[in-house]
């Protein structure tokens, strides 16, 4: 899986710090979800991130 989180955050001009405040998800988890090759992240965390960005969870990543 390839993460789209960095692109989504850049498009919306949102920082990791702002996303932490909006979601309550730790910066370490957001960093992990931003890694180009996302491997492990809880579905609940992904849902919070997607909701904060106004996208579906599926839009956070793509198959490569």
C-alpha cells in the first residue's frame, strides 16, 4: 500500500501539528501513516485522520 496522506495534507495546507489537534491521534501515528509505504496503522486512527481531512479512509492510500 502506498500512502496518500502527505499529498492530501499538502493539498489542504494542514500540518502534522494541526492534524494532531483535530484528531487526537499522536504525531508518531500520523508520521507512520504518512510513510510512503504504510504498513501498520489502526483503522480507528485512519478513520479519524480521514474525517479530519474530509475524505474517505480509502483515499488515504492506494495499492501499488
